């Protein structure tokens, strides 16, 4: 495996040559952000150094997202914008979901690209780099049926306090609208021992918050059969030095009660409040079953913050279906939602459905949904005024003379500190909440 291999001849050669540089831009979800951290670590180990502008780079990489058409178009615009740089000998690579989905067609559409590689083939990046350096084209598109995860010890994490660990890659759910099972391949989990080993290493480097990642973390199956997802979550949380463990994303169908008492925040994508639409989406649960999960969370001993994803304008979604989504928002009381207009994607079953909703109507529903949720959040956030929360200090807003913090429920809580007090980034401090907004809280540090 890549992470245990001795340095290759190529690396040795690189050490005497001027250092090659790369630039990477990442689109899409946290999985992609974390994949880029692994890709960066791998490239650095291969003798490359990362630069912050396209102009400085020998190799320009786009780690792409194809979940919606807009995200996909962005990468082709980028490639067109920088095509002129080919004359300077720069090389271009497309990674991630658009690479997997479009494959070698990318070479036709953007002939200046020399590397096309989907996420299931990143293990082979070092060999592919050698190929493109030799002036050839390289593709990594054939590994979606692999049993292997992309594990590497060279992950270049950008945030020094909160770090991601992938526990499961791919997705076997095949929701009717979703391109992920086609771009990221079948589900494959890492052993819980390797996850725990990585978490311990991260603690040694100063991390106190860990986010376990997967398209569907509840499907986690330890290949060594040692731990369930809930047991893994517990074991990570018990590592001395770990203060917070998060996980994303959960699928309502597999979300078990055993997790409910282990967390302060659950992101549980509902997609629609109408059982009829959920059925057409092939989500494998009804509105009532989803609400049962919510009820078990609300019955938990600790207060849980619940967030979700919603798609509007799925083919055939009627006014009545949409009204059910709106009423579900009231019933659940989410702390935040991600809203999307349905976007038809290649290969997906919903592409064949009739009854497309006009773009204008999708936009209208999106507006209605967002303004409804804003009202809900105004009320929900207001109830924290007067309460106290522990935050992890994440940054400083100089203009406002405020510190930026995050609660265990993943809410942004900006705060002021008494004169002469400088809370350390990454530390945990108690804050008394004095005001609320639809998306954040405001407070004062308690000393
Ligand atoms: N159109 C619109 N939204 C989509 N999502 C996934 N596929 C599509 C699509 N084709 C949304 C879902 C998912 C989130 C990550 O993206 O809500 O939970
Ligand atoms: Fe896509 Fe559904 Fe898998 Fe989530 S569970 S990645 S929405 S197919």
C-alpha cells in the first residue's frame, strides 16, 4: 500500500531537481475537502510543494463535485479560463466526481487536461504523476469496485484543531436522484483499529475534535468485525485528549437508537416531507418512520441539535407534497437546513421520470422553504439567550472585536472576551449567551 512503501526512485530523483509545485482547488462536500487533504499529503510526499495560485503552479488540480449540474459546470469554466497557461508547460488534472463521471470525455472537452482520476483511484496517484511527468496522459477510473479505501499517512490537514477521518467510502443506497453511488463506487469501510490509530495520532498532534466522515456513516461495517458504528464512535470519544466527536452523513433508514445518547448534533437528511416523494426518491423510509427517529432523538437525555438536507422540485412533486415538507420543518424544528433545487444527473434513475418541475417553480419553492426555516431558526436560537455554552475557539473577527467559537451542537457562537484576555485558538471556553440571530449566537466569555 502507498503509505508503507519506501520512497520511490521518482522521489529520490525529485530531491535533486528543483521542486515541482501544484495548486489544488476543491469543490463540493466535506468528503472532497478531506480527499484533497490526502491528495495534498501524497503529492508533498512525492516531492511536490503546494502553492496558492494557478500562476505559480506546474500542476493544476481540480477536485470536482458532480452532485448538481452547477457544480459540474464550474470546473469546465475553470479549465477554459486557464487553458492559455498550457503554453507555459503547466499540466492540468481533474480529480473527484466529475472525473469519475465523465471519464476520458474530459480529454475531448478540455484537451489540455492530462490527468483524470476518480476518488477510488487516488491510491495510484504516485504512478500517475510519473506518467504525466513523462508527457503522457493518465486516467484512474477503473477502481469503483475496489475493496480498498484511500488510506494514507500523508494527510495534510489544514485545520490544526478539528480533523476529519474517513471511516467509510462510497454508497450502496442508490437514491433516485443521486450520482454518488456512480462516482464514488460501492461502500467499503476501514477497520476500526486503523480509524482509532489515526485518531490517536491526531491527538498527539494536538487535535481535540474529530469528525468521522462517510456518505452514509450508519452503514459502517468494521471489516475486522470488531466494532459497530456506535462502538467506534464511543471508542474515538474515549481516547484521552478528544473533546468532541462528530460524524456525517447519516441515512435515516440505518440510523440506530444506539447513537442517540452519544452526540449533541445529528445531521439527518430528510430530502422531502412527503412519503409519496420519498418513495419516488427511493429513500427507503416514510415520513412517519423519519419522524419516529426524530422522536427518539428528542427523548434523549441530552439536548440534540438536528439539521437536514431538503430537495425541492423533484419530478412530480405537487403543491401538496411541498406543503408536507413545510409542515415537517415545523414538526421537527431543525437548527439548520441545506436546501437544494432538484438537478437531473447522468445515470440516475430519476432522469427517466416525467413531470419535471419548471425551474421558476423550483426557485419559488426554494424561497418559500428558506424563509419558513429562517422563521423557525429565529425562534429556536432565541431560546438560548441567558444560557451558557462551552465553545471551541476557532478564530478572531478583528473588525467586530469578537472571537469566533463553535458549540458542541455545532452552532456558531461569537463572543467578546474581557480586556486583556486572549483565548487561545483551539481552546475551550465557557460563554454566556446574550443575543441571537437566525444563524448564530452572540455572547461574552465567562472567567
Ligand atoms: N439534485 C439536488 N440535490 C441533490 N442532492 C444530491 N443529489 C441531488 C440532486 N440531483 C442533495 C441531497 C444530499 C445533498 C448532499 O445534496 O440533499 O443530501
Ligand atoms: Fe446519495 Fe442517497 Fe447515497 Fe446519500 S444515501 S450519497 S443521497 S445515494
